């Protein structure tokens, strides 16, 4: 009996060693991608962090100035405004996108006609360039909507939302959500389709209403998908650039200037080292959000 156990154990160990062994050919296929990633992303990032401790304008001579750029960032009202806008915009857009996408997913996974065709229609905004979407909505907000408001007697909409420093962010949230909802919708549809139908049948037998099924069955079972959509969405919206450029260009004034726009504008304006320090801080924020994402999604079965 003990001999048989020993043989099985040795066989298991041999199988585990074989499973862990990686063929050298895989490293050969990995090297080109690793080299491109290093040259195109890692190396420029390291160089940028290095220059964030200098007074470089991007060309010519430079000298080290230590933490001067980083200290100045925390007292720069333009930078602080861009962070405040970006985080506020990201939170608002995440809420809008997830609520709309979840409700649409519930409808598109229910027993309705033409749901396959409707899913295709709702995904269309996902494949359109953000800058094109921004220019189209720019025309609508600047011309069509004010004209319709004037004819309908709605005074506060007769002026373009994009020209109002207090409401321009609302237009940006609407347009960004219009493009972002499809991707979030697909994830929610996958989550809802993974819920066993027997659960709902049992709930019907017990007399649970549709609202009770939604709040007590559906939401708890797709909670992992909600967490993933919220974290991925928030991290993605922090880098908002093209839609804002096409809609407001960061205006009126600098009221809708995002962090990405501030960094790029600084590069073009000769503040290379200063904005590299800004980009470095932004990178650290993104890493912290990624770590948060991993900690929240670890051990979940979603996706």
C-alpha cells in the first residue's frame, strides 16, 4: 500500500515538473514584444521621470533642480484645477455610464423581441473615433440645441452649454458616456447571462417581484462585474483628452482642462520638465488605482 502511494506521488511530482517547465521557443517569441515594449514605453517613461528633476525645456542644455518641479505643482492653481476637474468628471461619468449600461443590459437580456439587433445598434458608438463624436456633438450643442430651445421657449438652453463655464462639464459627461456605455454594456450583458435561469424561476415560485429579483438576486450575483466596470471606467476617464479637445478645447477658460490636456499643453509651451513631473504624479495615481483594482477583484469569479 505504501509502495503504491510512493509511486503515485513520484508520478505527480514528475507531472508537475513537466507542467512548470517552459519551452525555450516561447522566450524567443516573447523577446520581440518585450523589446518593443521596452523601447516604446518603458525607456521613454524612465527618461521622462529623469528629466522631471531638471529644468529642461525639451531641447538644449539643462541642469538638475531636485524636487523644485514637484513642489511647485502643489501650489499651481492651474494644475490643481485640472486634477479637480478630471476627478470630478471621472466620478460623474462612471456613475452615469454604469447606471445606464446596467439598465440597458437588463433590458437587452430580458424576453424582448429583436434584442440581438438592438445589442448591435447600442454598440455602434464604441467603434467611432472620439474626436469625430466630439465634433458632431459640438455642432449639436452649439447650433441645433440652442435653436430648438429658442423655438421651445427654454431660455437657459438658448446659449450653448459649451460656452457656460458652470455647465460645460455636463456636456462632456454626456458625450463621453455616449461613447463609453457600449463597452460597459457588453460586460454587464456577459455578467447577466452567466446568472443561472433556475435562480429566477425559484424566485418566481416564491413570489418575488421583478424589483426584488433585481435588487436581491441580480445585483449581488453581478457585483464582481460592477466593481470591474467602475474601476476600469474611472481609470480610463482619468486620461480623457480627445473628446474634451473636440468639445471645449479645455474652455471656457481652463474650466474643463483635464490632466492630460495640461501635460500636453505644457510640452508645447516649453514646460517640458515641469509637466513631466506632473505626468509622473499622474502615473503614480494610475498605478495606485490599478493596485486598488487588483485588490478589489482578487478572488472574484467575474470575467
